[in-house]
């Protein structure tokens, strides 16, 4: 079946040299705007021939490090800084970003579970389709900036994935390291099929993802890591001149080999973590309790680490429901190799 062209139109010329600020316009019709449009901000900075980097934030609307870092980059990057082309989309899922929510208020769509998308689908699915069929094909390298949002807090890291194409895997892994966050990781996804990551990797693109903090906010530290990391990424792949700046004290390598890294709640209650982000944990150690709030005299349920490693992510809100991820434990390794 031949898909119709995307309903999204761009107000920028992707082939023109210079700096352009504009929008990706998706027509909508709502109770408050009969002939309206979702307006997704975009900046294109181009200078002659060279690689194309696609930089994205706001894939989830409550993850602020990437949104903020890319808004700042769009205001400061000049054509003279660049060899090739940099496409900056700070707010991929603009309706979610404007609402401050993980998913879109227009259709409850989770953009990072909507790929490859469909031009005939809901708003979120149409956005995914445009990235899959228009922006990703014109790109060589893709950096998608995430953090934990309102429900998770995560050690700052850049990550790649295990891929069938080992050349592609090596290129992404080197980019993840060069991002220069305190941690670099080979990441295991619980369900990769509908991720932006997978849509890019299946087209042979070099893809790097990040997690840079969380709690539905940003900090001076997380912003410094994010901004330097974006610059390092562009330097590493030859789009911007300069030297990659790595963290003082070196970088810690993490590996997530399987689903046992994720600790998920089987109870409803108030969460008490007994270890902090970055702490070492050992197999069999109690890492959390869930307390029953419906009655007194009920003993809390202990959650036990199934592996040695480091606590690299934790649930941010104390209220927890069944199925919520309450902790993620990653292996600390001496090296990361493709």
C-alpha cells in the first residue's frame, strides 16, 4: 500500500544555506480552532556540503533538559559554526510540551510509542510519520534528548543499542561516549518496536539517546551536561569545530543486558527507596519498600535486587501503583564494545 504524503508542511527550506527559524505545520480541526494547525518549532542551520544532524527534544512533553538545551542552541548556532546541516526540533510532540505532560492532550498519544507512524492516524501518529518519512531520511546522525520526566529520576547518560549492523552499532556507541555525560550505556529497551530509536536505526542512521535527569524539572548540573553534550555530539560527527570535553574524573560505563535490570512494583502504596541514585547494589539486597496506606499494622513489602550493579534510575513520585518501574539496576563494566 502506498502511503499518502504527510499532511505536515515545513515553512523552512531544508536545502538553503544560512539560519532559518520556522514551523512544521500539521492541520487540525478542533472545537476552539476549526481550521487550525499544530505548530512545531524547527530551526535549520546549513553551511555548504557535509553531514546532517537531527537534534530532537520534547519527544515527551515533561522532559526539560533537551527542550531547554535545544531552544538555546537554536538561538545561538550560526551558519559559520557549521559544516553541513543541523536540524533542531526542541519540541517534537508540541501539544504534550505545551501541556507539560508525557503524552499529548489532543489524543493521549505517546510519541515515542507511535513510530513509524501513519499519515492517516491521530495527531501524534502523524507527527511520527513525518519524522520517519521526511526528517530521518535526510539525516546522517540523530540525537534524541530524554530525561525521566515527572515520574522518574535518572543518572545522566547517553546510550546506544545492540544492533545487527556492527558498523552502525560502533558509530552510535562512540557517539554516546563522546556526548560526554558522566555515564555512557548500552541500553536494553523493554519494548523497542515503536520507538523513534528503532525507526532511525532501521534506516541505517547513527542514533544516540540520552537520559539526563528527571523529576519534571532541570537543574544547573543537568543543563550543563546537556548543553556540553549537544556540542560534543556535533563536534564528534564533524559538524562543528572544536574539542570534545569529557567529564572530570572520567566516564563510567554501564550495561543493561536484559529485562531483569527493571524492578517493577506488584503493589500499591507509598514507595521508600533505601538506596540513592548512583549507589552500588548487590544481588539479594533490599532496595525499596512499598508501604500499604490503607491500614496500620501492615508490614511493608520489600523489593530485592536481582543483580549486582548501580541504581541508575528510580521512580520520582512516592505514590506507586502496580506495574510502575520503581528502580533500574545497570551493570558497571570496564569497557563498552560493539
